[in-house]
C-alpha cells in the first residue's frame, strides 16, 4: 500500500480496483446484516433511546461533514485546484439527511414528521443505493478517509431510516407521501437557482450527472435550451421513489408492527 489513510485521490495511484471488489462486497453484506440485527434489537426499546440515537447521529455527522469539507479543501487548495465550491458544499440530496436529523431533534409536530418521513423514504433509497454502489470506491481505495466518510454516512442513512419505520417511531399515513417530499422541495428551492447560475449539478437537478437515460436526455435538452425539463424529470424520479417507499412503510407498519 503506497498511500496513507488520509491521502487524497489525486495523490494515489488507484483505478477503482476496490469497487465491487472483495472488500466492497463484504461492506455491502455486513451493512445489511448489521442494519437488520440492530434495528430488530432496538425496535422494542423505549423511544427515548431512539431520541438519543438521532441526537448523537446529528452531532457526529455534522462534525464529520465539517471535517470532510476541511480535509478535502485542504488538499484541493494546496494542490492548486482551489476550493471546490461546485462539488463540496452540503447541498446534495444525501445532505438533506443531516438537516432532517436536526429537524427531528429540535422540532415537534408536523415539521418533525416531515423530516422523519423523508429519512424513512428517500433517505432509505439514497442510503441503500450508495451502500450497493459505493461510488467513493471509484476514486478512493477502501482503507482511506474519503471512502470511510461516504460508507459511514450512507450506512447511517439506511440504518436510521429503517429504524424509524421498523420501531414505529413515526407512524405513517397516505398523506405523508406529499408531506415527506417537502424537505426535498425545500432543498431544491435553494439548489436549483445555484445550479443554473453557477453551472453546478447539486442534487442532480441540472444535468442529472450519472443518472441512466436522464443524463443522456438532459444533454439533448440542454442543447435545445430546455434544461428545466431535466430538473422536472429528476424531481419526479425523487417523488416516485419516495412515494413507493412510503406506501411500503405504511403496509409494513400495518401488517407487522404492533403498537
């Protein structure tokens, strides 16, 4: 190994060998097993324990996000690339998870339930998708800070989302399909203007970078002066994904959870 744990991607001779390699497969299997076992253990505990899990997770992930931004910026600036304002800010879809955690900790009532619903729908989709397709491993070897940050963050997304559902911490109804999408729309209202003004692609709401079919279509739409269609398509994809999981959550809670 010719690198250390905190080395940056531009300093490492690495071509994505760990992506879907043995360690990656091990991470996927371990994450799923731990989520199942841990949520099953915690589901019948006092809800005050889950309150603490949300609080400590919010604190930990906020500190970790600040550390990640500082670490990555240090390398970018010191290697002459400058501050990566278009790719390092906590404005991605997965960043909503951190804001929803704090909302669940600090707020009550409908606002809190909206945050819990997002974490238990789009949050689960994002967390599990990244556990399987751990894109950080395309740029970082498994045993590096860059990879560990992403793996821990997205594991927490999946774990907490499933825990909220399976424990009955928040009981969902059909109208939560719409309420649970409010955090996504709030973040989009901030991100979309910035994406268009500065030519960024936060939340994949400008170019849908890396999204099959929609990214290709988006290039054609951009040439025709209609990038807003790509934005609308991505919002629809997010909404449908969240709606399907919320409906599934409602069914799970009605059939399997005793209140």
